[in-house]
C-alpha cells in the first residue's frame, strides 16, 4: 500500500471519528431547547457534553489539517469551491463554541434562552451541511481541468445532497438523543428516551432513501457492485436494530449501533470515492484523486511517522477523559456550565 | 473593490482579531498553572482563590480564541486556494501537526481541568492545567514554523510547479522560527502580566490591601516585567536577523530609501512615499548600523537599492512593501514595548518595597497599560506581514497569485461583512463578561458557587 492510500484511509478515519463524536454533541445541541424545560435541566444537558465537545471538534480541525497536509489540492478545491456553505458553517461553529462557555456566566433567563438557541442553530447548521458537503463530493460537482470548482452555491443544493443533509441531521440527532439516555437521570432520561424512540423511524427511512437515491445519483454502488459488500450492509442492519434496542431499553447497545451506522456509512462513501477524493461532473478525468491532489511522497512519509506516534496517544488520553467523566449528569449536582 | 483586496482585508481582520485572544491564552494559561502549583505546594487558600479567579477570566478569553481559530484553519483553502496548492506540501504539515499535537491536548485537558475540581485527584488536576498551557504554547510553535517558512523559506525545492518539502528538520529548525517564537512567547507573557496587573489594580482601588489581589498584583508585575524585558531583548536579536534575511523589511521599517554606511536611525520621518524621499526627518547618525550589527558602522541597504536587486533577481515588478504603514506599525510596536518595560519595572520596584502602597494615579496608569501589549501585538503582526509584501512566501510566491481564483468579490464581501459583524458582537459580549468577572468579590466566589448548589439540593 502506498502512502497516498494510507493517508486516504487516515482521513477517512478522522472523519469517522469526527462524525461519531461530534455527531452526538451536535445532536445534544439540537435537542437542548426541546428536552430541557427549565434552566437546570438545560444546564444538565449542556454539561453532559461539557467536558467533551471541544475535544470532539478538534477531530474536524485535524481532518481539515490532514487534508491540507496530505492532499493540498483537495483542501484548496473543496474549501474554495464550497465557499459560501462553509462560511455559514463557520459562523455557526464560532457562535456555538462561545455559547457553551458563556451561557451560564450570567444569571439571566433572557441571556440563557438566547444562548440556548445559538447552541441549537450552531449545532443544526453543521449537522445538516456536513451531509450536504459529503454527498456532493461523491455525486460530483463541476470541476475543470485545472482542479477549479466552476459551479456556485446553488450547484451544491440538489435532491441527493439535500437528502444527505437531512440524513446526517437526523442521524446525528438520534445519536445525540441516545447519548443523552446514557448521560442523564430522572425526568430528563425519560424525555431523552421518548425522543430517541420518535426519531428512530424518520432517521432510518431517510437514510434508506438516501442510499436508494445513491444508486441513481452516484456511481458509488455501480462501483461496489449489486452486492455492495459487508460495510454498507452492516450500516443498514445497525440502524434497523436501533429501533428494537431502544424498545427494550438497551441504550448502551443502541448507542453502539448508531455509532456503527455513522462509521460504516462514512466508510461506504469513502470506499465509493476511492481513489478519487472529489468527483468532477464535468469530465470524469478531471476528478481529484489521491494521486493528482496529493503532497509529495516525502511529506506523506513525514506525516505518516507523526500520525503513527501521536494518533494512539491522542486516542488514549481522550478515551481516558471519557472514562473519568462517565457518570450520569443530574440536575441536582454541581454544574460547571 | 476586487476579490484580492477584500480577501486581504478579511485576512487582516480575522487574524488580528484572533490574535487579541491568543497571547492571553498563551500567557495566562501558564500564569494560572503557576498559581495552582503554588496552591498545591503550600495549601494556602489565597492561591486557590487566585487560581479560580484568574482561571475564570482565562476561560472567557479561551472560548473566543478557540472559536475564532476555526476560521484560521479553514481560510487558507477558502480564500487562498492558489497559495494552498503552491504551499500545501510544506504549510499543511505544521498545521496538521498543530491540531494533532496541540489542539487535542489543550481541549481535552481543559475539559478535565474545568470539570475536574474535586473530581480527579489533585495531582492530575494540576497536571491538566499544565498540559493545557503546554498544548497552547506548542500550537504557537507549529503555526510559527509555518509562518517562518513564509518569511524565510528553507528545506524545500520547487518541483511540479509548487514548493515541496525536502527537509522537515530544516523547517522546524528554521532560524527565523527560533527568534520569532520567543518574541511571540514573551509578548504573550507580558500581555497576560499586564492583564493581571490591570485587573488587580482595579480591585485594589475598590478594596485596598486585599491580600489575594496584592499577591496577584505582585505576580502580575513580575510576570509583565519578565515578559517585557525579554520581548525587547529578543526583538533586538530578531531585528538583526531581519537585516540578514529580509533586508527590505528592515529598510521599510526605517523608511531608509538609499543604502547608508554607517546608517542613521530614524526617530521621526514624515516622508513622500511615492517619490521615495523624506519631507522631514529626525535621525540619529550611526544608530541603525548599531541596531543591525552592534557597532556604529556597516552598511544597511536602502529601499531603492533593494528594489534594483530584486528586479535583477525576479524580473520587472514592484518589490517595495507599503512604507508608511510598515514604518509606523514598527515604531508603534517598539514604542509600546519600551513603555511596557518602563511601567513594569517601576511597578515591580514599588510593589516589592516593605510597604505595599501605590498612588491612585499609578493604579490608573497600570490599568490603562492593559492596552499597550494589545497594541504592540497587533502592530507587530501587521508589520511583519505587510512589510513582506508583495510576497506571501518571501521570494517565492506573491500575494496577488495566492488568492482563490474561483471565489467572487461578492462572496468575499459577504463573508467579510458576516465575520466582522459576528466578531464585533462577540467582542461586546466578551468584554461585558470580562468586566463582570473582573469585578467579582473574590471572598464570595466560593460562597456563590456553593449556594447555587445547596439551594438546588435542598429543593430536591
């Protein structure tokens, strides 16, 4: 396996980590104004991800940095091409990041309520837009022979990518609601359970609709064949099992299963892309690939060594932090945020 | 305005804005870690109060630093895609390493620190704030490694129409990095020092001789003094380095039109930038040579000579950065730096006299000095980036070629307005919170925190 392939896999891993982790904290942010009826309930919900959200967001930053380092042309074409969508997402993320820290710094219901809606919008927008963005990577966007995106903002809005956006939005929200069933107590726990049960069916239906549309709108499955292999099938089976697991209140397993759905769906998209990283709808030969978009072999080699040393360390201490703060959050305890 | 001009304005605004908060994060994280170490060692409650008080202000600042940092990571691809294609092979690596090595560390351990009081063993809790401080400062090293390449390219070859890395160690041992990082680091220490001084002064005016703020004031004074002194000393080394690797930058800083030997240093120049001549100037003979070489002779090259050299090397073109703005940003930075040093020195001497006593006027001076490092940080960056123009990567790649060719002026105008608005709103909110928390009665912090929780517990 060459270094280009290794880095393609590594970036896929970073996106899996990002969607798995930040997926549930986007979901928690989206559910915040609806699940929490009074201030301390909302605080408990925020505190359930208080320790983690910032570290989770670094997965996105690292994925972006890794794209820049390993496939600079991918980074350049994608980020300049999807310009306005990304500006909107960044505005949402800026406001969201500040909101967690600032919300409880004043004892004022109006202040609290405003920040709660900032957290909602700040979580809703990226949860939707990431689905739109990833769908467009594989569906293809107009790219010329100089790797320049030649479309505009509206090119990105098509039925396939919009369904992809709704799918990621619903899936992350479901993932977040199940996370909350593992982290909250009493009334909040009951509400989270109810929401998770309600969200499962729409999330599943939209996800399958997205897959079916994928047969028509992308070459992902024609590439993978009529039998697409174990990865997408496992993703499908996992989301199906979630409904049952929620009914019998095995939320821990349900969380594992939404996690598997997110991870394996992401892997499916990356498998469909390979060896391309962005499909050109203008001319297939102008697609960006892991070869024409990549850094030099030397840089890839240096970065591989760096990743080999530091990724395991990061995983270890981040897992450790989840272990330390594994306890449920109750409205009756001391709340930092 | 065209897309390039708008993109440059946007870069300047979001980057200078981001760097209001970064130095406070770098300096204050270490300060809080030192305070907590003092508490851990002595068990003195005053140090615990200090840790909590300054820690809260640190967090309010940190949040906005992190949030505005996301734009920094993405804007190269978004607005400078041609730069990203040309430089990605070199520039992407330090950015990715910064995220992997530094951002994960500071964010994860900050979470542990905020939520870990009384929940993790004291030793781990103390270690976590140190890891936050180390993580933040590591991130500065990596981003400055990237910036240093733009000032002084090393360890590369031009291949396949772009700059490719040939020697990773050359990039991280770049001489420019190791004069620039200490300068940024001690600037950050000074910034945090003056912030601590200013707020302590404010509290001491309200309630004289409060033990915790007397301690904080003394700490802030020493911290500001160490930072200011070293930032000035390193700055001198840096200027000497600049004469060697970026002579045009030095000529611009001094508005030195023609080469001189010995070279005079300008105290005040009112010049005619178009015709490249002085209208009115006060100069100290030989002083620029001294600044450059530590002796009163030696040639310092002028703008006209360097322009000619550049034309020979790179072909016809304008290789002169904007002179007036380079000249004045440099002077404002240096002036603010020396003023900081003076104020920190006088304050420290007075603070460690047997009787701790300051005149109200001095408290006022100390309070408003809070803005000196902010001004010096901003003008310093404006200088170092603007006086490198027309290059983004010195001698290799120009700003006009760097901008995204597919992003329209209208799109950049939209993002420029949107970022500016959200940043302005956040600034107002952040300053409001800073004032609120700077104003807190330190003896009631623990009571406040405890009461909230007790009331809830009894209700339940």
